[in-house]
C-alpha cells in the first residue's frame, strides 16, 4: 500500500465514531468524527494515487536507463569485436610476411664468446620461380569449310619469300623473307576460293620456360649441436661444419 498510515488513521477515526454512537454519544460529536474519517480516507486515496504515479515514473526511468545501458554495452561489444578482427588481420598479415621471407639474425661473433664447430647434415638450395620467354608470331587462319588452297599457298609462299629476300640485308633481310613468305602463302591460299571463307593471318603470342638455371635465393642448412637439430638460412653455401656458440646459434 502506498498510503497505509493515512488509511489506518481514517479507519481509527471511523471506529471512534462507531464507539461514540454505540455508547450514546451526542449526534454532533459522532457526525464530526464521521466527517473527519471521510476526509482522512479521501486524503489517503490522493496520497496513494500520487505515490503510485511517482513509483510508476521511477520504474519507467529505471527501465529507460537499463535500455540505454544495454545499447551502450552492445555498441561497446561491437567495437571490441571489430578491434579483435583488426588485430587478427594484422597478426595474420605479420605471420604471412614472416613466412614469405627468411628471417634475418645477427650472426656476428660477440666479444669473448667461445665458438664450436657443428657438423652440417644437409644443405638445400632455394631458388626463385622459373622465368619465361615470350614472342609474337604470325599464324594462318582459314575461315572457310573447303580447306586451304595448298598448291596456291605453296607457290605464293615461295614467290613471297623470293620477293622479301630481295629487300634489305642481314637480319632485316631475314625478317623481310619471313614476312613475304607468310603474306604470299595467304594470297596464294585465297586463289580460286569462293565467298564461303577466306584465309588470313593473325598475331599469336607464344611462351616457353627458360631452361637457364635460376639464381639461388638462399641456402637452407641443417646441423647438429648438443644432441639437437638446428636450422639456419645463409646467403652462401656452408662447408662441412658451421661455427656456433654455446646455445647452438650460428656465428660468422
């Protein structure tokens, strides 16, 4: 109850009026007590209504505050999730960079540092990707279905080669001979053909892997020291042994 004390006062006043009436009290006194009891009861109702409204407003404010706090916590959780994802991305990038290139260490000998010879057990040369050589050459294309005029192509190629050979000298003469042969073959192949198709040339790119040995990027060396297997990457091939310190770290 929001006005229990006020209602108790109204009930007590009403009981006094009843007791006075039962004991033969004066009518005016009983009537005054009854009016006072009604007034106190009305005041108790007003007090109860005001206090209930205040309690409802307080509960509403608490609910609003809780909803705001929940929204703030949700935004903070989303921001923390984004930060964690960014940290994971940076960690993955750093790990990929570390795996892409061999790690470099300071292999220089420290002052007064004792050195030992460790036997090398294996050496593996690591090379880069193979290289390619590409060029462009002319290719004869037949768009018809009756086939190329082979005799005409042969005659045209011979005549075109002869004419091209008469142009220039040296390397330029060889290029002119090849161009004249291809052009003459195309013209000769089109002789006597109908409109169903023609023969033409187009540029085609050709590529092949270069067979020359690729340069070595680094040497992956394995050696034993202190009963354990160690690995190191060097820029030059090692000998039968490698210098290390007491912890098995390479030294030069």
